[in-house]
């Protein structure tokens, strides 16, 4: 099977409940009120772009977001604020996570003096579990994969009358995931005075790492809603063995990944794509590329050991996936059709996101020092 799939999107946003919520959202106004808010840096890596023979390479470093070492706090905090506005009686929040989302929900719950219960799938690292519990959440490990952990958390939340806050949607569960997607828009709005200008962005291609798809879909929605046909090309990046969007595009419908779900990219090791995300992804992504763990390790090292005067970036396994996808697209002859499809060449201006830092410090150090 090929390592990539080309999509020919409609560039049309279907009017539905998720789209309406995204249009009405004002996440940056909310986030600016939080005590530890600041605009995360957007770095231009001129040394690395010269080495890769492209015009410009920008990376938005979300490892510095709210002290959480990942971007997920944007979605969880905004969702919790809207839930409590509508249902102030909520006393317990619950979710399933592979690490970063659960930590973000625990942090958000603590901000409002609410309890938080977090379920994690098997093989979740001890340091990620410690990170979640450090914010007062009760963490339980299940002998299940991510997709089935979500189902378990949803069912037990119904049973116990807890408020379930998941960054994936399905039939009859779409409002809260849309709140989370709305929160993610903040880091895109933050770039409106640098690269996301009014009429046309000063970038040509965006590489987005993709797990369950909600964050990637939020980014796609932003660029489609703001620019329409003038949006940049968008490529999603998934692990070889956990590629739910790739497999769904290949099947023409949402399906669970067919791989063995073994990857160091824990944040991208998810199940069937989110329903709302899937509808947006189909409309606005130009393709998907699959990457190996080894490519991600190499990309983590590239960011940690910068070229020339580039800034050093601490990037975790999922955080470096976008760069790994870009490098594969540039260097692997097997994906040259995808490279041509998006017009990737020496004149290209690229945007990446470092979605997490060293959330598992032991794993990070093993990779960097190997």
C-alpha cells in the first residue's frame, strides 16, 4: 500500500452544528483572560529551510502553551468554560486520553474547582499519567486501545452523571467536541499579524499531524473559512500503524485504522476519525502522508540541534510529526506525486506546528541522545 493518498477537496464548508459553533466562537478573547496566557512563538527556521531547499519554514511552538507542554489546553479550557456557563451544576468532568488532552482537562477542571476523572489506554507512559494526576485528576488505566477507552469513559460518564469532555465526535455527541475545536482556533488567530494576513496567507503549504482529527480539522476550517480558494495547501501526517484518516479516505468513509496501533507518537495513536472532523477534512485537505517512528526521531533531533542561527525547539514524538511529513515529501521518490500535487518546491513557504514538547522526558532523552 502507498505511503500517501491524494485528496481533491471541494473547499466547501457544509453548514451544520459544528460549523455554526466555530463561526460564533471567540476563543482568543477568552484565553487572554487566563492568568498564564501569552502568545506562543512563531519561529522562522532559515537554516533548516536552506538545508531543505525551500523558501521559508515557520513553526508555531505550542510546547509553551499555559505551561502544559502542549496545545491541548486551548480546547479543553474553552470547552469547560462554555459547559459551566450553560450547566454550572457540573461537579465532575471525565475524558479518555493518551496524555495531553487529559492533562489539559485536569488543568481546566482545577481552574474551576471541579473534579476530573481520566481514563488512559494500555501502554500510556507513567510520566504522562503523572502529568495528568499532578493537576488533581483521578487517573485509571484500562487494558484497552484508545478508541475503546473513549467508549468506556463515555458510558461510565453517563452512568455516574459526569460531564464527558472528549475531543472526538460521533452521532449525538458533537457539541462539546465543537467547543474544543473552537478553542484550538486561538493559535491560528494569533498569527494574523504575522503570516495569516487578511486576503491571502504568506504561506503556501501547511503540514498538520493528525490523530483523531479534531485539531487538524480546526486548522482546515480556519483556512477554508478565512481564505476559501486562496487557502494554503494542507497535508495531514499520520503514523504508519495508526492512520485513521488515510484509511478512511481510502475507503470513502470513516473507519478505524487497519494498522497494529504501535507507534511512539502516542498523541496520534487514535481510532476512527471524529465525525465532525471527518466532514471538514474531506472538504479541505489535499492529501495524507504516513510516516515511520524513525522519521519522527530524526525530526526531533533536527529541531533540538538547530542549523545556523535557528531557535532550538523541544519537540516530542507527536510534535515533530509535521516536520517528518515535510521531509518525507521532499526526499522520498515514492511520494513525488503528492509533492507535485501540492506544488512543493524550492519556492514553497511552509508552516508547521510543534504540538507538544517533551511530555515524556525519559522517552525524549532516549531519542535525542541515541
